[in-house]
C-alpha cells in the first residue's frame, strides 16, 4: 500500500499556482464490490469526486501547485470535500459554501472492462453551478500557468457566465484548457453554442469521441481534432479510452499513441488522471509526444484502480509504466 498522499504544501501566494481548475465537485460513493448492480450494492467507499477536483488532485500528485474554484453545500459532505482537497494537496481557498443546497453525491456501477454508469444526485441544483463571476479572483485566474474548465460548468447560470468570465480574463495568453466533459443528464438546453463560445476562448481542448462530437459535430478522431483546431484551440486532444489518444497541434504535430495494456478495474477517473498529467507535461514544456504518452500511462494506471481521486499516480509510478511499455 502506497502511504504517500498529496502534493506540495497548500499555502502561499495566490498568484503562484501552476494550475487552477474550476467547476464540478462532489462526494463519490462507489460500491466496494465490482460487477454488482447499484440496487444490490450495500457497502460503499467515499471519495472526493468531480472532474475538475480530480484533475487538480492528479496534477498535485505529480508535484504541481494546484487550486480548485468551486462551491459545496454547507453540510458535512462539503466539509469532508474541503478537508480531502487539502489532504490530497489541493488548495481550497476558492471553495465556498452555498446555503440551502446539498453537496452533490455520485454513485456508480462498476462493470469492467468498459461499463461504468454514473448516477448523479445534484438536485435541486448543484452548488458548483452557483459559482458567481463577481466572486472570482480574476487576477489569480489570469496568473495561473494553466487554467482548466469543463463543459458541465457551462450547463447552467450563474456558473456559465462565471466560467466565460474566467476564460475572458485569461484572454488566451496562457494555457487554457477546455475539458469538453459532456454529461447530457446535467443539461436542460442545447450545448452547441455554449461549447463554441468557450472553444474560441481556450487554447487546448480535451475530450473523448462523444464529447468531441458534441463540440464539433464530428466523431472520427482526426476530423474531430481538425474541427477543434478550426474552432479556435491550438492543441486538440481526443481521448479514445481503450484505443489510446490522438493529439494534433496547430503547428502540424500529430501524436497518435496506442493504449497501455492494463486489466481494467474501474475506468472512471482515467480521464481526470489523463487531464492532470497532460497539464503536468504542458507545464514541464515536454514535447507533445512525451506529454501525451505520460498522460496516457497515468490514465491507464487509474483504470486499474477502484478509486479515482485517491488513485491518482505519483511520477515514479507513471515512469515505471512508461518504462515497461517502452515509452519515451
Ligand atoms: P474519459 O473518462 O474522459 O471518457 P477515457 O475513458 O478516454 O476518458 O480515458 C482517458 C484516458 O485514459 C485514455 O485516453 C487512455 O489514455 C487511458 N485509458 C482509459 N481507459 C483505458 C484502458 N481500458 N486501457 C488503457 N488506457 C486507458
């Protein structure tokens, strides 16, 4: 059992973050027995969850100074999430409480190798959709070396305007990642126009094939990557789950890497491990091939583990897998 927990100390200058993520957070309650329908599961593990929170944890594990901008309920699960963020090395100074709305819970079913249905309890509304533009520390958002937002943050107001305000503050001056994160059950209107607006303000787009199709109308990975570049970003990354990853840069660089073969326990969280590791590689200034191979391996590692946030790999674990896979 690996006893290590988090990243660098969660104190210090608000303008010195490597990565600030913004959006969804919640408590994940995952069945401790795999292959069991939720109706029959009776023991659960409790984990910090929500894609942007997990991405911040993943990058912290890799040694990055990270923070998340989000909101929870004023309840025990909200307190748990803040404590857990800090324990896992993520600064929680921009996590605030919303009175009257419960902290979201997420249940899942685990049917390896490729079926992991999610059940979101975000009613009547998730506190993370109550992020207000006026509350943002835009100076800090602008100063972060990488900023990461998600499609779900665009699904409702006031979160949508706040997310766009953060993107506008970045003004594409530094790495600004749009995680296409498409959760249809969380949308009550058509997403296309909102996705297009955010794509024009981001420098990197990351998504799986279904998410790329929502953002661009095409799902074939090369066509989707080209369409994302045409929509405004400099780097398009198409996650293909067990089929690996395609990354295309505006400068003409194309990286298409096969998956690292693993025995899948729970595919949830692989995308967030990938995301945190992608940020790490971009921050390190690695070439695109090394960055994508590293992120690909980080995603594969989390797919072999039941948990998501607490399962994010440390650098030596990723390097070991890369070494075995003959990586760069
Ligand atoms: P998301 O969870 O966002 O849909 P994916 O399922 O595509 O993302 O997973 C993200 C990345 O994690 C993949 O691109 C790949 O690098 C890695 N990964 C995911 N599932 C597997 C798997 N079964 N085998 C190997 N690598 C995987």
